[in-house]
């Protein structure tokens, strides 16, 4: 230790945890090394002020418990109020969105119904329209002759 | 003892921490009140290491308990409940310090006459320490506070817990949630800064 500086020892562990051997080595070293003496002085004083500060303890008052419970209730009330105020602000938007959804659903329902099947009665009172005969009655379209198709078409006009 | 239902008022005092936590999780405010009553001295001791004004200590302790109330579900019941609370308190205090603005009026370069005299006296008898009076303890604590104001919250934490309160690396790691090697490195760096700050102060006085 005589030729080694003590700064590392001072920084590696708290001063009060130094062993007796380490203390003796430090004191021997600082007797001949002014730079390390300064470092040691600073470390000793730093440790002392920190211990003095650590001794300052503030105890809770009997009212502390009441204070925490009041803060807890205030926090819970605040949460309820924040939800209520959020709803108050957003309810107009939510209501208008709902109305739009209802309108769209209604329109969809009616439009869907009107486009879903061909009209069963044609304008001239025939049961089936020409399109229905040609397109939808494709199952037996092969059985029809050209004449039958043409006459059906002309009859429907 | 625990029946899963609210207890009689006297029973809360005799209930274990785990029983109280189970009840508080279900919204039993009386159980939470007992937790606050039982653990506030320990939480105040932790917060006192970070703040000096009563108001600041009470604010930090209150925030700790409110956080604990909302985080009861994350308490896994493996370690001690007090250890869990202490960790919340330590991290709450560090976060408050991190978010607080530094106060320039608390500067180590501006010492009061008492602090100046105390430092001069200590420089003389540093190799032969004497029992300090209560007044001197107060002056030393003032000086410590000025110095701690100038270091980072993390440095402050390791310095006050390890060098001030003589806690081990393991204990500080448990309180902060940092790894042991991290605590060692931070402590070394913080001691170095603290020592350098004092060396600067002492060299000014010597000059």
C-alpha cells in the first residue's frame, strides 16, 4: 500500500466498513502523501455529514392516516367524475353516430329488398318477365326453341 | 382468523399483512387504513432520506400508499409486504427528485458561517474525530443536504442509503430494484463526486 494511492479504497466501500488493516494502511500512506491526505479528509467529512443527515427522521403524525384515506376517496371520486364528464362531452357524438348507423341499416334493408328478386309480374300481366324467362329459367333453356324465345320476348313488350 | 369478509375493528390490528392485502384488494378501506397505520413509520423513514421538509416527506409517503393501493394486484406475496412497500417508496422518492427542478439557492459554494466554522474545525481534527454536539449534527446535516442537492437522484440514493444509513449493497439493490453490480458502480461514482466536491471546498478554505 505504501506506494499505492488510497483513493480507490476510499471509493470502493463506505468508510465505516473499512477493516482495521485498511485503516492502518491508509493512515500510514497519508502521512507521506499530501494529495491522499486531502482525499481522505474530504472522504471522512463527506461520510460524517451523510451520517448526520441520515439521522434526521420525520415521524408520521396521527393525522397522516386520515390524510391518505381522504386522498384515496378524492381519487376515487375523481375517477367517477372524469368518466361522467367524458360521457357528458361525448354523448352528442355517440348519439349522432348511432343515428347514422340506424339510418344506414334501414336504407340497406329497404334497398336490399327491392333488388333481391326480379318482379314476378310483368307489365302486360304475364306471370314471368322476358328476362326471367331467358336468364332465370336457364335450367330448361335448352328445351326452348328460338321461336318460343322470340315470341315470349315480343309478347312482353 | 381470516374469514374472507370484513373484520371487526379490533381484528384488523391483529390481522397479518397478507390478510389485510387480500381484504384491501376487495375494496375493504378499513384494511387499507390499517396497512397505512402499520407501515407509515417505515415509509416515513425512507422518505426522510430523500426530503427534509415534513410536507415533502408526507407527500411522498402519501403517493407511496396510493400507488400501493392501485398496484395491490401486482404484489405476488413472495417477498415481504413491507419490502414491496419500501421499494415503491424508494422509487416514488427518486421519481419526485428526478421531476423536481434543481434549486440554485441550495449551492455548496455558499456556506453559512456555522457551516464554514464547522468545516474548519473538522479539517483540524479529521484524524481524531470527537463526539459531535446536537448543534454540530444539525450543521453537518445542512451541509450534507447542500451537497446532495448537487448530485443526481441516483447518486443521492446510494450515498444516503449506503454511506449514511450503512445499508449493504444487497439491501440497497432490494430497495431500488437495481442490480447489485449497478449499485456498486453507482456508489463508487457517487462517492468520487462527493469526495471531489468536498476536496474543492477544503482546498478553497486552505487557500
